[in-house]
C-alpha cells in the first residue's frame, strides 16, 4: 500500500507565483498553497491548469484544498465510517465508481493526464490510534492486472487480496497519477504523508539509493477535509504513526492514460 505540504494562507485576486523562504503555517480561510520554497496563490477553487500540471511534473505532488464539497464528504463518511479497516479493490463499489467519474475529481486529474485518462485502482486507508502504522520511505512500484502474462520488463509478480500485481517498467509507473481524497483533515499529529519533492524524476530507485536520499528538506503534506493530494507514484514518500485519537481516512485512486502492452490489461478501469 502507498502512504501525505504545509499550506500557507494569503488572499489574492489572481493566480500568482512567489519565490519565498520556507513558511510552515496555514490559516483557515484561503486557497493559497505552499510548496516548501514556493508559494502559489490561487483564487476561489484553486489551481490554474498550467500551474497544477507544472507543479506535479516538477515536484511530483500537489495539494488542492477544495476538491470534494461537504455533502460529498458526508455521504462517503457514512459508507466509510471511522471504524472501517483499510481495503483494496474499491472500484467495484458503486459509490467509489461514481466518485472517480465525478466532475470534481475528473477536472483535476484531466488537468495533468488529459481527458483520455481512466481510474485503474482504488484503496481505502484509515489511520487511527487503534489501527495505526508507520510507513518507511518508499516508492509505489506495482500495478493491478487481469492475469499474469510474460511481457518483457514486467516483473516480479505478486498477489494482493486475490488480484494479480506486477512491477512494470519505470516508464509505466512514471505515467500514472494518484489522487488521495481526504475524508478527514490530515494534520501533523495524525500521520500525514511526507514527500521528497522532485524525487520521482530519478526513476525507480534501489533500497540503497532510497536510504541515501536527502530527507532533511522533505515536505509534510497537511490536507484539509475534502482536499486532495496529487502525487506521482515514484515520488519518495513516507508517513509517521498517528499520535492523535482521531481518524485520517483517505480514498487513494490511481489513474492511467494509456493501455498496457498486450496481452496485459488493467485489472479494472473506470
């Protein structure tokens, strides 16, 4: 499983990029987004298409503060309540299929991948003090496929919850985009994701390379309820255990924009 940028707060009448020193604060009423050394001011719903796409390509991740409205989050919280355990293979669930096809999600993902993209995997995470874990620095390296077939560059193979998974060439992983939809606020004390900006551009890394990677300037990704974190699977990321007695529920969806080489096929597509 995969596992979360500190938001700065300012108001602006037009999209603006500002080079700045690191600021580690966020106030509650703004659409400004802070990326370690860069602060991006975005009015109303947030990103302009160009700004979002460029940021994802350069840094490997981006946060959109306003993705799902309150009614959508409330409906999902009823189905995915705070006692529910992590779960794979969510694309078979009608509410999740509706979610990944919704305008709010498609509009953001299409900005990066284009209108031809489709969802290929969805996972539910719920980190609490009673269901808690720490995730070490890693990259996401596997995809879910319908069945095992010999194709050069694909392997090793594994089974996860009855579904065939395989490590594809780095080029395939680098073309995917994950969007993590937050049903709860992700703050410093409930296990937010930490990422190393730009690390996805190095391709697939060995365990030794990951261990030797500079982590002092990693970015802690705090995300509000209803917000979304976009990330490339190859960006180095980790998370700490939750220290606060509240949930951090996330629906993690991966999107692709190309077919796999035959005879391989995506396990699911929506």
